[in-house]
C-alpha cells in the first residue's frame, strides 16, 4: 500500500467518507472533498494525526451556485493534500484558519477581495490584492462579474 493509500484509509476509517470523496490522481497528490461542517475537524486531524503541517496556499473557485475553497497542505515527505469545501455563493461564510496557520491571512484576504467570501475571525486590515479604492460588491473572480460595471459614465 502506498503512503497516499494509507492516508486515504485513515481518513475513511476516521470520517466514513463516501466513495469518490477522496481521490489519488497521481503520486504525492490527494484530493478530499469535505462539507463545511466537517472541515475544521478534518483539518485538525490532518495536522495532528497525519502531520500535514504546512499551508501552501488557498485556491478560491466560483462554481456557479457555490464558492469553493481548496486548502493545499503538505508534509515533510512531499505529499500534498488538497482539502476542498464549498459554501453557498449567496452566503459565502467560512471561518479563518489563522489560528492554525497565521500565513493564511493573505490567502483569506484574496478570497474576500476577489470572490466576496466572508471570513469569520479574519482581523481588520487593508485590502489585498485589490486597491483600497476598489468598489464594494465588485468581485473580479466571480463568473458573473462584468468588468464594464466599474466604468462610470463620463470616464
């Protein structure tokens, strides 16, 4: 059994994941789909029991009716686990993971600025990566965003 398959079995044993929720597309890559209600528990398990102790980045996606977040975690042997969760686009609330990974702050600010996610527990701070004068409610990575909505009459 490969290391990736061992990790998959540990997750299935501890969380009873249904078929297809954990995929191993190639060596050193694991993809896990998890509900937002299970997210923190699975994240803690991956960190504490399986030693995924480095956050590489967070990817945000507009999937139509939902916004998805993929948390890319790695451990010393180079295996990367991609933990994906989704929230409704009309109420895109997630909790910060800065308590586990302080470096998550910039990635979470990107989710706020570019996709309109609401990150509970994210401290007040400057915008990132959009400029301070960027209009509220304009999220350039959403599929329904129209760049011309920034153009005001007379400009």
